[in-house]
C-alpha cells in the first residue's frame, strides 16, 4: 500500500483580550491537537496605533490580541518554544514590526533564529482592495514587504516572508477569475521588486518561500477547480516570467481559511455543514491540497467564538484527516474531463484579467480599477441573493425552523470584558515608564534615518523592539517618512444606469426630495478602525443607484469627523457600519456628539454584527434602526431610509 500522506497543519485563527489570555488559549489549543499557531491581532495593532490612542477606543482586544511592545509579545508566547513552533501571524501594514518583536522574543528564549518557521501575511495590496488595515501609500508599502523578504532570505531561511492573501478578495465579492488574477498580480508585483534586493543565485529559493492564503467558498467544485488553476498558473508564471527551473520552487504553497462571508446569522447551526464542504474543496485534490487549514467557527456570524466552538472546528479537521481514508490515495481528479474543462475556463478568465492589469502597469498601478471591480461584483452577488437566484438556506428559502439550542443561554458567543482595554492601557503606560527613554529615541531616530535612505528597515526595527519602542511609535516613524494613505472606496458619486427593480424606491426618493427642498442626503460612515468596508460600500452603492445624494469617504473615521461632516453636508440620515464588535462605545460617543452639535433630529441607522441585547442598548441611545447580516434585503433598508428622511410635517 502506498505511503499515507501527512495531514496539513491544523490551525485556529485565535487571539483576543490580552496577551496573557491569548497565551492560555494557544496552549489549550496545542494540547487539543492543533499543530500550528495562527495569531489574530487587534485592529490598533494592525493599523499601527498603541492601545491608548484616540482611534483605538473600543477596539482594544476585540478582533485579536493587542501587542504594543516586547513585553506583550513575550507574554503572548510564554512557555511556547518558538524554535519548535510553526507560527502564522496575520499582520500586514505592521508586519516588519511584529516580526521584529517575534525575533526579539525568540532570541530571548535562546532560539536559533535560522530555525524559526512560520509566516507573516505581509500583503498590503489586498488591504487597499478589501480589508482596510493599510497605513502608508502603495509604493513604500511594497518596499517594506520586500525588506522583510530580503531580510528573511539572509537570516530566517525557513520563514515565509509574504503570504499573498486572496481570502479577503472573495469576502469583498471577487469572482473566482478575479480572485486568481488579483492574487497572482500581487505575487508578481512583490517578486518584481524583490528581484532588485536579493542576489540572483538566491532568488529562486525566495520565489519558493512566497506562499498564498486563500478562501474556499460553498461552490466547492468551482473552488476545487480554482485551487488547481492557481497551482498551474503560478507554476507557469514562475517558469516563464522568472525562469525558475526547479519544480519545488514553483510549487503553489497555500494555507486556507474557509469562507466566513457565507456564514449566516439565521439558523447558524447550518454553518457547520458549510464549513465542512468548504474544507473539502481544499483537501480532496492531492495535487492542489492546502498546506495549512483554519476553519471559522459555526457562530462567527454572531460574534466572537468561544474555545468550545473553535474546538468543534478543529475536531472536524481531525476527523477528515485521521478517520477517513482521504490521505491514502493519489489525486482523485486527474484525468477527469469535467474538472479539466472548468480549470481551463478559470485559467483563461484569469489570464485575460491579468493581461488587463499588466497593460495598466501591474497591481500597484491598478488598485483603483481592481477596487471598483470588486464593489461591482459584490453588488451583483447580493442582487442574486435578493432576487432568489442564489439560494441561501434559512435566509431566502426555508426560513422557518426550530429555535437553536446552541444559542440558548449565553447567546452562543464570547464577549470581551470591557475592562480589558483599561488593563491593557495601564500595562502599556507602565512599560513606557520603566524603559530607557534615551535608548528608545536613539533606536527610532536610526529607524527613521534608514527609512528615509531606503535601507532595509528590518535590522533597525529589531533594534527598536529590543530598546522598548511601541507599535504606535514604530508606525509613527513610517507615517512621518512615507505619509498616510486613504484608499479608493470603489463607489463613485455618479449614479450607474442600473435601475432595474429600483423604480419604486427611486420614485419615493424623488418624492421625499421634493418635500425636503433638495436631494435626500445620506451620509455613510465607518467609525473606528474596522476596515471591513463591504457592507458600507454596498449600502452607499445601492443608495446612490436609488437616487440619493451620498457621502461615503471610506474607512477609519473618528465619531468627531463623522459628526462634523454630517453638519457640513446638512445630512438627512446618517448610516454607520461597524463589524469589529466596537459598536457600543463608538456609537455612544457619536450620539453624544450629534446632540452637542444640535443634530439630535438627524436619524442615525447602524449596521454590523450586533447581538440582540446590544441592539436594544443602541435603540435606547437614540439610534433609529439597527441592521445585522440577517437584513440582507437592501431595498427594504433603502425604503426605511426614505421614511426616516421624511419631513415631520409630511409624516404627521
């Protein structure tokens, strides 16, 4: 009998509250049979702010662990020997800094740095397109990606310095062809730049260290074919564009997190089946099998999963790997004409899209184009669900069902204690008090000088980490040297000609606008650091097509900025979108500012992953409507906005 394949790495994307609590979670998961760590950082850490920055308010420890300095990183990996661990860190804009902290902790543990294994995501291009945790403009950001790669080439030969992430592209609505093309174009942009930073003889091995992080959706035959297309296209690009002769360096190495976009708030127990089917798409085909798999929990559409929920997803992987006979066979799909035809179709569509990007000057030059294409694709996806062309069980068909015992009692999710934020801030301030300020200032000055000269920032970042600098201080140097960036929103102010099915709403908008004496003004804002902008974009996109005058300036605004803009625009309705779980503190702040600015009469509507008890609290604060993922009918939301904008005398 042929030798059985080794299973993929079992990971759970995890981290929350504090480094100490996350460390306990990691050690618990490793004891349950997890074979690699996948670190989730909170939004302030991802966007280069310390926990006590004004923009970090309400965001600390919510979607990941806060890491402000070497002490936090030390605690995060306490009693976890890094030399023996395979650690994936989902970090992008601040990737050079977090890797520097990781290296510093590994050295403290006495590890041989050359033996460290793992990955930093370090893909900034998808941040501009779909996730929104960028800091600097595209070109200097690309230089930082390749600084990390060049540094690891010399010092961390087993480390994957860049993980091209197409996961969020699918979450933002990408078609399989777009996901293939935009991810491959990102890989090309990085390799073109990296070629100038490493010796020619070292370049093939560096190509072999670029990995990918993909999404697997529910259409699992298409997704399986997409993975086979990825492996064949990457092999072709490495061979033909870069002249890589060794097959092992051309191999498409990828990890996967299966789709969270398709998880439903309604009948959430059905998500277990969705997650399993999505996992099969990336494990069934041996020649396109994932190297590492992390699965969301069944209740991620409701909020933060508990350890038990994560354990359930881990057990699903273990059952497929160890109880079934999947790993005992060669590829099940080689020679299958249906699969081969679908793979060729996807490759052909991806090549055409890649050619368009090439004509534009590559991924960096085409960011605005790619962003607008994703917003359009996502609008089409939502239209199909609204029109019942795409069936989503429990959402637009078979909505009636028994109440789920899984969500009884504690609501079926974990809630981060609000006291965590103050605890983290107190430790951050104590760290600053205790460190050698002169050493920190000298290290940051050297880092600034290196960045200005175009030197590799990694050695200077490691020195700053050891001196005791913080995440916010490192990022402030990068902001100072390279400037900040506001990415394209993908939503132009000019209406599209897509009015099919929108006629009744357009008439209602026209009628209310006449009564208001001007076009209905709808301001869409994203307070806080949450960069998941898909929902806000789709609301703004639909409102624009319904004939409203929209303002949507993109992500990362303070409540103060939104209220100022509402006053300047004389907005009739304000819509807020938050998916990071920070809705209560941010909206409370915004509502107080609305009252202080004399805008208490302007209705505020809110959308996000908001538990029922939080929705009740928001309504008590004066919020007019609360929408969650179960409110998938955008046209109904549009009619609500029209009704809210109705002048009082007309409504009476």
